[in-house]
């Protein structure tokens, strides 16, 4: 292996979200490739399994207050990278502010740095200023995108040339887990962050209500945590669907809930390369998704492994829900094709792409 075999993954946390789930999976891939992995997380949230050493700055600086806490965390990272002779960094955070990223640029120094882009909402990762974006990220080793569409946006808007698309990986399970207790007999599943401004629960709940599939005993199960939980509960009450929709908190082991779902659903305003879609298909479960930016249309083949619907269209989505539940022939086709449609996203395949990138 070329150069230093130590690598740091810097993330906001290892809790709840798809980007955080990815960081955990990435550590397993890198460990199996022979790297010594160091996780550096800013906030004290750890839900996902990982390989390597965990450096939890949220816990280390729990008693610190005020603006200087961020500065102290940054200086700690710089010292940690130097003392452990770590020459490669994968930055998995959102990066919305110029001042903080100028400080980060100093922290990383001349190391090989791979910046990750998990969403088509580029303002979460880059300033709108092309000048400052190119100053901060133009000489990065690689800007790694989770979808081809995100990479195209980086090239078109910022004229970056140091880009690369590597899809999120997925774990395949050979056996079906026992069905969790106290959930509906038949259900459509949403799982992820409960954030209305990203996931568009208004569209989800209104469309489910219009579909009336609950009249044939198909319910909606929502699993996750986030700032939009009260909004969701209020909306369910307003639609008088308290007996048709169940809301559960985040589940570290989501697989049993996926495996026993009729299908899963995604209604986001925007995405990157949604882990929920590929996790569902890997479990052999079809998906209904809106055609949002970005990711779904790079995964879902309409009427083959799921249904891809025009975004923000309640009528189209409600019809798709009805079709998936009532058209048994279409459902079986999608179910039969689900797992093989994402075989190219196995940990082994994606790990080799990372190996080629890191050793280039």
C-alpha cells in the first residue's frame, strides 16, 4: 500500500442519518483494505457500528461553552492528526460556512483530503461564491460525490475538475429477521430523519391519505427521530389517521422493519444517494420514490424494481401507492428484481473503488 496506511474519517456524528450510516460502513471497508481507521466526530452521537478508533470530541469537550469550543476542537484535531502521523483525511461533514472551512483547511494542512458530498443541496457543503469554493476545495485530493448528478452539478456550477462519483455501499442479509412486535400486519415503511424541510412529510401524509389503501388494512409506519416529529403527529391528527399511521423512534437495527414491509417510500425535496432506497432493495423490498434531486433515478427502474413518481405531485404519488399495493403482478416483478438491481453496490465492489481512489 502506498504512503501512510492511517486514515481519519471526520464526521458530525455517527448517529441517525444516512451520511452517518455511510461513515460506519466506510470504516469497515477501509479496515478490510488494511487501513488503520480513526473516526473523529464533532458531536456526541454514536448509534452505528464502526471499525477503528473513535475520537469523540462531543464527549471530550462536553464541559466547554461558547464560540471558543469550536476553535479548541479544531486545534485538537490538528494535534491529533500530527501526533498520530495521519496523512489522509475523509471529510464527511456538511460544510456551509466560509470561515469554518478556512480554519479546517489550516487544520488539514498538506494532507491528502477527500471531501464528501452527500446531497444535491450543495449549499450544505459549499459557499455560493465560486471564488471561495475553488479557493477552499479546488486543490483537494478529490471531491467525492454519491451520485453522478451531484458530480455534474459540481462541474457545471464551480468548474471543479477534481471530482469522482462513488456510490454508497450496501450490506446484504441472507436471512430474514423475526418480525418486530407491536407493528402493523401489512405496512408501507418510511425510515430516516424526521425533518419536514428535507423529507416533505406533507406530501407523504397527504398522498397516503388520498390513496385510501388503509381501507384494505395497509398502514403507514414511520421510523426516525428529528425536529419534525411534532409536525408529523399534528398532521396525522388533522387527517384523522391516528389508527392508520404508526410513528416509532429511530431503530439502530432497521433491517427487520424493512424486511417485513410491503414496500418503502421516499418523498424528499432533495437527496444525494438515499441509503433508505438501497437498503430496501438489498432486502428484496420494492420502493416508491419521488424523482427528486438526486439519486432515486440512478437507482430505481420504474416498474422494474420500484415506482418513480414526479415530485410534489400528490395525485401521482397516491396512485403509485395504490398501484404498488393492489397490482400483485407489478408488485411481484418489483420484488423479484429488487435485490439484484443493487448487487453492484455491495461492500466488496464499492471497497475496490475506494482502494483505487486512495492508492491513485
